[in-house]
């Protein structure tokens, strides 16, 4: 027992008492109250610093996630408006996709999408409204993200009746030269664009 009343380990090096044990070496020692207080203050300061760094990192991650959601909203708005030029600026020229219109095939490039913009979307004069439900963004480092969500689309069919369709979508985004581009997407469920002309 040390002078502070703490029991010592059987395998100790005599440096005070056996308050703390370092199991790897089997060495026990005691810290004085002043030393414990100093270490506690340093640990609290480090924890506070780590906490503020975590808060800053959390805020940065939240901001990047909101940026991805905003880019997805802009992309869907371009589709709803039949604006191929705006769509092409948001997408990588080598965009790949699995979507109902591709009939189970991996679609590569923009020509496939241009066909729908030229022959359906740009000619549609009926309103289309899209809501993104339950967006979930996974940040993959600083320059990549994956967003999964449900897309609820409201439209007026050829008979003039309001309709709704739902699709489940995942988009992969990559930041290049300071701007986000959609490099891949997967759409399950209804056609992304209501097929009414």
C-alpha cells in the first residue's frame, strides 16, 4: 500500500502507488492529485478541441449533402422543363444509367437521353411537379457522393386527368473542377418522365 492508501500491484515499479496499471508492461503507478488534475484538464481541452473539430466537420458534411440534394433538384427541374442544355451541364458526358426506358440495359452517354428530351420532354406543355422524398446522401470523401431517394411525380395525363407516379432513384455524383456532375444513376419503378405527349 502506498502513502495515499492505494493497493499496489504485485509486479510494480515503485513510483508512488498502484492507482493506474499499464497491463502490457505490468507496471503500476500512482499519480498525485495535482498530476491527475493537470492530466484531466489536458484531456478536457483535447476533448473540447476534438468536439469543436467534429462540429465543424459535421457542418461541412451537412453543407456538402445539401449541395448534392440541390444539384439533384436542379437536374430533375431540367428534366421536367425539357431543358436538355441545362441537363447536359449537370451530367457527365459519359453518364451511365439503368432506367426503365433502357429496358434493363446499361445506357452510356447522353444520346439516349437527348432522344427523350427532343421527342417528348421539350414538347410537353402540361405541368409536371416532382417531390424528392426521404433523400439520403452518402459522402464518399470530398469529391464523390451517392444519393438515394424516392421521386414522386405529379402530372396530367393525355386525357387531362391528374396522375402520380413513383420511382426509386440513386444518383452518383463526382466533383470535377469545383463542380458536381452526375456520373451514374439507377431508376426503378415508373418511367422517370411521364409518357404522355
